[in-house]
């Protein structure tokens, strides 16, 4: 199964079209007129008229070409006008930057006269390429200011309704019809009648997520959804809505409530229609689904492994389907935002769509509505840093910095030696959830997992303070992180067994006590191999939440085959098992066996939606806002893959293919960005030759990886030849990083 590749003709054609010029090493000609800027956005929103803009000084962004049209910007000019209700000619030009010599194409802040509450505006941009050639003006983009402006509020889209037809109708032996919409989604049912109903009648409508023996499973267990509704259809009716019943738990208390105009929704894939006097046709039945706007074409992944492809599609779709509240929530049982859920959801959303507003909104919501687990508070620092790295925008960091510093990195729990003691009031360590997935973890006052998180927050707070031009804070955090790392390894490392223990005073070494230090890079280089071996022996003895960090740690330390085997595993603790049991959205846990009250619509189970683009494909921000793109594929034993990864500057496309002599790596770098390309290793073989667009190049060795650095915008073909004879690393001709 792992050696099969399913590619549609359109997909192959698109790949050939994108990369056809690369084989000959062709590059865009110089002194050509650049295309006009495209994909304009205001406050990260490509369609800002769907909502309102709160920031009185909004930021604008645009793309400088993609694929063969990508170019480097040397200057820009932005014009903004107030739209007139009468006609365009009467519109007033409020702001004209004139020509600004700058390569800035994201986060260009409005600096004209004050924008009026409720005002309608439009803007456009012109750019110059690196040869000084000007583009045409972009198409204008319109936006509307909120009635009450505030830089503290983040604009986001409202959730939207779309209508779907069934994929299949099947007559039931007992009468009625079984309707299958193909995938689970949050929504409600709409039924129409071929002619107005002559005589009123009562029918039964059953909603469900899981099938039983030819019928919807009416007792699916856990929080897997099943509802039965009695519907009174009145005489003269031509169309009716059928809503699931209200669930008190997920519509009260801390639950995020949906707007009144959305109404009651629930997740379902299947519907049974029983008791109607006439037979149903497909065109009479539709599901109205509720989602945050999502672009399914923004990302793509297809490989030589069918299981991996199916897992990617499951996880990508899960991010769309679980956005129905307009803020990241934990699932349908509670509909409450949690920091750990939000972090995995944030990274996964970045991996599958060019969408940044919802993650920021969710983060800032959680800064005001913090939840109870110790490590969840620590996640807020991680979320804040990733927001900055993916957007290049510091506004949220500035808004949240004081609270991040005072509350989220848990300095109040530091002992004199720097380690955290969370035995005091206000702390409830979680390690993993459910408790049965902790691999026998021994909970102690000085908890290894919590302390691994503390190192991560110290290290990121140092970076955040540096970005915000707070050098004293940055140095303090950096110094604490360095001292902490030394103390962590002195107190929590077992030199005899060569692994980390669960906490100070423990004799137990769980999977978790080792996977989190590896993911947060607190493990000294000489200890990495032994930690990786322990993880390999233990496998997936953790929940879907901790699996995010398990695989991240493996990829960060070059254990690509070990990570790939976990990604595409078909064991019970696997993403494939979620497909096998019949779900089309990721589960809250690997299986009902491990969490009896699990739900079937939990985005924290969708970690491959970020692990695949960030590590297997290898696309990550090298500099904030993707000014520098890291492209470091780690395909393991995969024969080939092709991928499209969204970034704020445009999509990065990567195509990997093994050959008899080595492999080819085709990449497309978006406009106004450069890339550092890390070349995948091939087990037991050494790189013999490298060509970039047909010309021989030398790689730069850093950390055991060969890099081709500062690759400009556009499409590029890399060919790597390997020597079957193992050559000592010292004999390979490379230029050093220092040189």
C-alpha cells in the first residue's frame, strides 16, 4: 500500500505546468514588467467586506507574484480613498504614500487621516521590482470600519452557511430513506416538497455521526452524536428546516454560543427520514453547514503512500469542519476554547489555509478566559510566538506582552534553582489527557513535563522581548533559559538509564518525560540519540495531544523515518484508526477504548495537518512573516510527494521524487521572499553532486544538513546525486557555514 501513488490527470498536468521550465534551469528574464500585486488583504482578511475592521490603523498586505511570475519588490505605493455612496468619481483620496523605497509587502500600516467609524474605504497598491520596473496598479480592495473602533479588537470573519446535497440515498427495509452526506459537518437539515403538502403529517428525522448495521447507530457511545426529532409538517408547507435539539452543556456556561441568526446546529453525516407519505429525491434534501470561511484550494498534499494521503485529507478537513463557532473550541461536547487545543489548531490552520485572523482572535480570547491546566497557561506563550512568526506582525505581542510576562510563563512557581514547583495553589498539572494516556507518569511537585514547557516559554519570551525592543527583558529571559537548561539536565536526567525521569525524586521514566524535552530542544546533543531510542521503543503511548510534540521532537532531530512510521501507522493508536472506525473528522482520542466519552469532532486530533507541511514537506518561517522560507523536506522512505503550503506571502510548492541516482526536489518560492533549502538525507548514502536549475552548486553544511541558501523567488529545480559508497563526512566537499 505504501508504494502506490494515486494522481489525477489534472493534478499531474498542474505539476508539469508548474515545473516544466525548471528542468532546463530557466529563470524569469530580467527587466520585465512585474505583474500587478494580487491577493490583497486588510488585517489579514482577503475579503474584508464580509466583516468590519476594528483597528483604526489597519495593516495592508499583498503578494508579489507566485510561481514563474514571482519577483522581489524594491518599492511600493499605496493609495486609499473614502468610498462615496454616489459615484466613484466623487470618492476622496485620503492617503497616498507616493513611492516608498522598501521591500515591505505585509503589515504596511495605514498612516493617513483618521478613518471614520462606519466609514467605507478602498485601497490599491503599485510596486516596483528589483530592476526598478513598475507594475500596474492592483485591483482595489474595499473594507468597512466598525461603528466602534479599537486597536484592542481583532477582526475576523463571521461563520457562514453553505448548502450541500447528499452523496447517497438508500431505501430502508422498514420504510423511509437513509441519507449520507459523505462527511460529518455541523449544521442542520433542510427539506423541500415537490408540491405544497396537502395533508399535515408527522415524520421522524434521525441525525447521526456513526453507522451501525445498515442504520444510524442510535447508541454510539461517548459523545458521538445521535439525535431523533419528531417533525410536524403542516398542510401547505413547501420547505422546512429540521434542527437538532438544544444541548444544554454546550450552549451554557463557558461554552461559546453561536449567533442567534445561525440557530441550533450539531454534527452529523447521516440522516434517516421516516414516516413521510412520499418517496424522497436527492434534490429535496440538503444540509446547511456552518463553517468559518475556508479555502480548500489553499493547500495540497499527495504522496506515494495512500494511508498518509488519507490521513492528510482527514486532518485538513477537520480544521474546516471544527471552525463552526468562529473561535477554536475543543469539540462539540463542551464547545469551550482551551489553550492546548488552540495551539495545535493554530498550527494546523496555518498549514492548510492562508488564514491568520481566527488564530489571533482565539489566542486573545484565551488571554481573557484562561483555563485550568498548568501547561495550558504555558501554551499561550507558544501561541503568541507562532502568531508573530507566521504573520510578521507585532500588534498582538504588544497587546499581550505584560500578561504573558506576569502570568503565562509561571515565574511565580520558580524555586531558587530555577525549576518550577507546581505543588502550590493555582496549579493543576495535566501532562496528557485523558489520564490513562500518561504512560504511568508519576506526578510530582517538580514535574519534568511542566519544566520542559517552562524552558520553552523562557526561550520564547526572550525572543518576544527582543522583537519588542526590550533588551533588558530579553537578556534576563535568555540568561534564565540557559541556566535553567543546565539545572533541568542536572536534576531530571538519569545518567545510568540515559533518559529523563518523571520528576524530581521519581524512579519512573515515561514516554512523556522524554518526548517533551526533545520537542522543546532542552536535550543536550549528546543525549538526543538515547532519548530517540526510548521513544522508538515506546511508540505511541500517549494521546492525540501529546502526539503533536512526540512527532515534532523526532522531526526536529532528524528522526524522519521514525516519525513517518508513526504518522502512517495502522495500529489502534493511530490517525488511520480514526478513519477505520468510520469518522471523517479527527477524534478526541485514538479510540473509544482509551477515552470512553470521546467525541468525533476534535481538532486537537488533527496534528498531521501541521506536521506534514511543517516537517515532512518542511515549509516553515525562517524569518518572521516568511521573509525567509525554510524548505527542509524530511520524506523518510517515501518515494515521492507533491505539496502546496500557504504562507502570508503566497504558496510554497514542493515536489520530491526519488530517482535511480538520487532525487529531484522542485520548489516554488513566493514573491518577495527567499528560501533556504535543506537537502534530505538518504540512509546509507552520501551526496555526490548537487545542481540548481542545471548548474552545479555546493551546499553549506549546518548541523549535519546540506543547505542551498538564499534561493530567490520563482521556480527552481534541485537535482541531488548520491554515492552508494559510504564516505566519511569529513571527506565530503562542502563550504562551511563560517566561510
